[in-house]
């Protein structure tokens, strides 16, 4: 046996191939020597064996001599036959059919259908006797889409199971298992998983689905779509090990992305059980939007009784449109309905449509103070992605409804909106045709509503079209030079249907009775050129044609002694023209201090003076006249002749019947300085502005017979410090007043006064600063310019918080937790962030010697974060004219991690006072909340 192995070893290919023949000879010699050394006591059995074998081999005797010899026949078995397979052609019909049937018993599937990857940092031990593989420390195993990381992993390939747990060292449990399969991730204390059945059992696992964390004591995984929990905790807390609150269910069935069905469940706060619970529960879970009920707020109001507020239903119509229907009901019969719909098409457009309707009942039927009223409000916002259609755009911003809606709505929580006096709307479509010349047009509908006077002005619709400038004498290439090559003209048209009505006639046919329709066409012709290299001169003419749909004739009725105004329907038009020219330049004045090394290194004064002249003839051909007979018997008293135009009262008014010739002048000033930078590493001086746009403007009329000079208007912006600029504007009148406070044709300085009379002025500034201004700028953090999505701004107010913080009904603003940068600050040395915003305005009036401040007020708002989770906001103001405090609001906010709470109190309101308290859970469980509101008592 050993020789055979040795022969196989020697005969194999390898580096011993060169001595193969030599070794073979040696082996033959060894065989002969072994034969000679056979023991003698073995010879006898060998001889007996050979004797028996020889007898058996020669048992047939040879034939006797002289006997008959029978010749054997030729063996036909060895006769060669002709192979017919080579000569005979086989056809398909002659192919024999295999009658053996296919085996119907399917072979067993392999236990493992994919490669198993496993690793252990300290060791990987294979126990062949028990059929297990042990992996220790930073171990992992990967099989198909499954991965398990843990401190200790045991692979039993007899049962095809995996057991994983962490490492317990000195009472510290580390490297707990992490089970990942596809998008699902589970972090239990230990887990046992069968790779054949895909079933698993885990202990103290934690998983998350759409923001809800599940922490069961025991989890049994039936398959990819069914899990069974025992003593499971549901929470949205970020702290899974010690959540501040959770719902404990004794048994639960979990279907990922679909539902959770539980038995008895109740709420725990700080591990303390509460009586808030249900005998069973069903929680739908889906990543897509789904329809469902919206739980109402239940409360009581002293004037309308008990109520249900903000209850309704949410419709997830499709991926692009949704609809929310909510309502309020009071036991005295008052009710409200609301509908909100958001829609969006990615890379195309997005928008929101909302409708409010309320039927309000005051007091009780039969009482003298009983009243019933209806309110409504419609809002629509639509924005289009600029990239979706570069040459066309559709936009909408609509806010219309009852003038008293913001003041009388029973579910209006934003007191700042009550200060808004104007509601405005605009819906427009614009189109640009990229031709030469370019043609563009806009079709729009606008709306403006005064909530105090209840007057509504609408333009429904209006059309604006234009053709871009055309230079008929410009060269085909190169720069246009001279007056001739710069001659250009363009065409503009404006058409409008203007309606003025009141709140009571809105959406009624009477609102169209006094509609005014018209169109105005203008063709400006102009040119510009340089004069003496330093002066810029422009000249132009303007042609205008107005179309109207009806005119008004006037006559005097002697019987009634009144003017009769008749409406004449039909097309009519008039045409006007004018001429103008202007001249301007830019002057620079530089001043460099003689003292070197000072803070101010240079000062520059930039002046831009300009003068313009315009002339327009009188268009008295469009004027008629009627005579009012005199009632006096005095022959010296003549009849009164009154001129009028039939275009008076039309959309664009009547043309002027007076010759106009005037000179306009203006002066713009800017003063800047270069100062030494405080940063010693800076190589260039710092440029600052001392006065921004100090403007003076006025005009002189050559055609007027008196009071040729107009008041001079001025405005300026003066930077005080960084982010604080003082804005000034006013009017200076050079003429004096008589005893009746009427302007007379006499200069004020000639009347014993100053050169000009300050008739009006306004001073205002806005300033905001915070603790960040004293800590240096953070380039990564954007500046807060205000919230342009809040309810106050959409109603026409301010985007900042000077009128208070918006408190939406559905508390959407509180659902997102504010993310702050972790700067490693502890509680005891926490830096308190704060900010302060203020706005001041003062208006001075002295047009008729009243010499008074007509309005003066200041508004303040501030917020302070007392701790990382406590913040206080306050907004208020003071009216110096009326000597009273304006709208004041206090707001306390508390971040409770998974919860959010705030209390808002308006002790001094625009028209009422109120307070609101809210506490609720963020995220998918936002319907678990407590909301208490005190409706304002408007009788106060």
C-alpha cells in the first residue's frame, strides 16, 4: 500500500520528473528482493493452491490416438458482417421514440441560495462537530439582502439559523445587533433569524416607520409583511432608550407601510401610566397621503355655547391635488365652513385655494340685540416655475371677501390681520413672442377693497400689449451713434374694463351698471445723443389715442334749473400729442484731507443734475359748452358759459383744453467716504455711504398766469449705523399764504418768512439687531427678512412680527422642530440669544398753517431664548398722537422635544383681546393635542 502511494507520488508531475526512470528501476529491484525473503512456512499453502488450480485447469483428457476427429464448425459469431449503419440512410420517421418518462420528482432546493459572507474581528471559530460558526467582536454576516452586525454572531448551518447578540463587558452592553434587510432596519438586544423560513425572533428591538418608533420587548417576524409585538412602545421621541412619552400596547400586529392593530393601549408620560387609552386601536401607516377624518376641538364660548371647531375630513385625491374640508358648529346655531386645496405639478406650477364661509348669530332669537350675518373670504395663490415656459407666465394672488371678515370671524386667531385696511387681488397671464421686434402682452384681472369704506375697485379684465423699440436708422452692426441712428419708436396699448362697487353689491348684476370701458394707444418717438461730450441730451414726441365705449352729453334744463347729463352709447375717440426734451450730466467732487493717517482718507460727492422741457397744445376741439341763463335783472350780469367735454367721466378722462409749457428740474446727490478699516490686515480702505440719494425735484410752468413754481419735493436716506438708515421726505413751498390759508402769487420770503415753507414731511426708520451682532457674523446663517408666508402678510400686512406672531388654526408652524447648531454649550453657561426689531414713523403737516404732527408711532418686537427650549416673544407699540399703547402680544413657547407647547396672550388688541393655549405632539401623532382658545369679546 505504501509502495503504491509512493509510486503514485513518484509518477505525479512536479519537480521530481527528471528522476522518474531511475526510481522505477529501483522499485523493480525492491520487488525481487521482497520475493526472496518470503517466509518458509508460507510455501506449503502456496503449493496446495497451485496444485488445485492446475487440476482445475486441465481436467479434460486429451483425445486417444486413432479416434474419430470431429472437426468443429466455423464460428459464425466472429464472422464479419457488413455494418448497415454506414450504408443505410436514416430518416426522421425512422428515429425510434424514447419511451422513458421524465422524472416528476423535483430535486430539493439548496439550503443556501447565495454566498454567505461572515467576519469577526477577534476570531472566527468553526465547530464542525456541532455545525456552528462563531464570530466575535465587530462581527457581521451578509446573506442576499440581509446583513447583521453584532458583537457575537453564531451561525448554525445545520438549522440554517443565525443568532446575534452584543457583548457584556463589566456590566456595559455594547455592540448590540443591527439587523438590516432592504430598507428596514432593526436594533434589538438579541436576535435569532432563520435563513430558510425568513422568520425571526428579537428582543428589545427598535424600528421606525414614518417617524413613529416601535420598541417591543419581543418581536416575532413572520415574514416581510407581518410582525407580531409583545409589550410594544409607540413613540415619536428621538430618545428610544428613555422616551419622554410612549403608548404601551400589550399585543400588536404590525404590517409595514400599511397598518398597526393593537389590543389594550394606554399612554405613559415619563414612565408613569395615565388613564388615556383605548381597549383596542387601529393605526393606518403609509408613505403616501391617505384620506381620513380630522378630529375637532371641543370647547365652550359664553356667547354661542358649546362648539366643535376645525373638524372635518381630508381627501387625498391624487399625487397632485388634495382637499381639506373642515367646519365649526355652535349650539346657538352659528356655523362655519372651510375648504383648502393644495395642488402642485413638479417643475410646472404649484398653488393653494381656500374658501371660508361663516353664518354668525348674535344673542338669542326674540331679544332686541339679536342679529344674524354672513361672512366669506376667498384666497388663491398660484406660482409657475420660470423654467417650465420661459415665454409665458401665469400667476394669481387673490384675497377677497367680506370687508368685515378679518374683524368678525369666529375662528380668526390672528389679531394682526385686523389692522389691515385693504384687500387686493391679481390674476394675470403674460406672453412674449420672440420676434423682431419683440411682442408681448398681459391679460389680467385686479381687485382692491377698502375694508373701512367697503368700496371695491376692480379691473375685469385689463389688457396690456407692447411692441419693443425699433431703431429704423440704426446700422446693421456696430454701435449706434448720433441723434439719427438713435431714433426709436415703440407701440403700447392698454385696454380696461373698470368697475367700482360696494361690498353689498359685490357679485350682483348691479355692480356692472357703471362699468367703464376704454383703450389707450401710445406711440413714443425719441432719440438721445451726447452734447459736448459731457452732456446727455434726449428728445422725444408722444402720440396718444383714446377709445371709449360711451360718452356723456351735458345741457342745462331751465325748468328744473339743473344740469342734465345724458349717456351716449357707442364708440368715440380723441387724440393728443406732446413734445419733450431733457438734458443731464454727472459731476464729481473729491476731497482728500491734508492730514495723512487720519480715519477719513477721501470724500466723494456725486451730483446728477437734469432739466427737461415739455409742451402740449390745447385740445379744445373736444370741448362743447352750454349756457346757464342769469337770474339777475342787472344788465351787467351776463349769462354763464360752461365748457365741458363729452369725455368727462370716461375711463381715462378728458384731454386738456389748456396750453401747457413747463420746465422740470431735479438734482440727485450721493456722498461717500473712504475710511481706514479697523481690520489691520486689510489692504484697501473701507467704503461707506454718508448720504444716499438726496433728491430735489420741482417744475416751472411757462403757461400758467400765476404760481408758476411748484413745491419742491425732497427725499433722502441717511445711514446712521449698520442696518439703520433714516429715511426723509417732504415738500417745500416757495409761495406764501393769505389770511384764508390760500396760496398767493407772492414768495414767502417777500412776505416776511423764510425762503421755503415746509408743508409736509415724513421721517421713518427700521432697525433690528440681535445678540449675533455682538458675536460676529455667521456666513452660513441667512438673515431673517421676515416670513412672507404668514397670514398677516397675505392679508396685506407686514412680513415681520411687529404686529405679533401668526397663530394658524391647524398649528402647522409648530409641527417642525427648530434645528439649532450644537456649539457645545452647557446649561450653566448657556448664552441667551435675543433680538430686537423696531420701526418708527412720524408725519408732519403744515399745508394750511396747522403746524402739527399728524401721526407718530413706534413699534417694537423682541424675542429671548431663556433656555435652549424656553423662548418668550413680545410685540407692542405706542401711538404718540393718540397717547395709547397699540396692539400688544405676549407669547411663551416651550420645546418639549416630541411635544410642543405655547401660550399667546393679547392683553391690548386692535379691536379685542384674546388668549390661546396649545400643547400637542409633533409629527404623525399631531391629532393628540389640547387646544384652548378664548374668543375675543367684541362688546368690549
